[in-house]
């Protein structure tokens, strides 16, 4: 996902959510979901300047969703995954490894834990059982905190120990992306999602303070999560106001 697409998704999601929250009382939902998912994490930074499918590594997520209106859902999630990238995976204009990556010969690998809170904008009410097709595309945006533990090494002995580093860090990110939800039954749902995380750090790969001729000090790191999920929906029956204020009507 490019930066312009990321910014557009963020803007659309915020605009749609802002208008929808004003009518939450009139269209309040009474559903919540718990679910799990499997997928892949990916990294973009010094060693992987663009998204590379071959860098995908296994990941797992668990989440809780709650509807606050027909279009708006709040979701909290915990995600764990692996990160991996290597200079020799980068392809240049001639099909080979670019000169910089060929000289640097660096690679990084490690793990990442993320806790996130996002707001989803659903384009349709997929819980409405009178609909013949129970699905909706959605956009999401939110905030996240992450813990990354990575190791970066180089196969070029001329660079010495300066490129051989490992360590952990805490950071913040902005997750954004899109997905599709499909209600397989009244309670079971299938999901498909792809998202990007803008990390406010250039240190996932420990190369931020290296020679500017060998790294780009002006671009921060990104990471991604894409996957499928299954969730279970809980329904809460709302009691109309006239019955709440007159309990004898229920007898």
C-alpha cells in the first residue's frame, strides 16, 4: 500500500465515521464479536524498500469487536508475528540485486507483538438477517503500540561489527487498511483483511544511524498484517423504552 493510498484510506474512513457517529442513537447495534485469525506479517524499511511478498512470515491475531452504530465498529486486537527481510531479495531495474544492496549484504529477522484499537467503517449491515447476502466491505484506522525484537547482520566483512546489531524496542504505529466480513451463519463470521502500519521509528532494523551513503535516514519503517479470521457474534436484545419504564407491562 503506497503512502498516498494510505492517506486516502485514512481520510475517507475518518470522514465517514464522523458523519455516522452523529446518527449512532438512531441505528444502534446490539452485537459484539470475539475472534481469531491467521495470516502474515511483513516489513518495509532499509533492507526492504518496497513491499515484497517473499518476506511474508506467519502471524496470529485475537480480537474483540463491538458495534456502536450500523456503520461503525470498534475493535481491539492483539497480534503476534515474525519479521524478515534480506538485501539479496531486492530486485533492481536490470533484474539483479541493486549495487547498494549487493554491497551491504544485510538481513534482518525477528518477532513483533502488537496491541491495537481501531475504528471500522462498514459499508453494509452484514448482521441484518433479512438481507439475502450477509457481507460488507470495510475500512479501518486506529492506533497501536508494538514491541519488536530483531537482529540485523551483514555478510560483508568490510562493514565490520557496525551492521551486526540486535535488540528490542517499544513503539507506536497507525494501522489502516481494508477488509471484507461475511456472516456464514447467525453467529459465525468469516473475515479477510489487509492493512499497513505506519511505525513512528526508523529503528526496526537497527540501521537508522549508519552511514547515510548506505541507508536512508529520512524514511521511517512500516510493517503489515494480512490474514483471514473467524469470529463468533453475540446478540443483545434491547428492551424498548416503554417497557423499561413500565416493568408491569412485561408481566
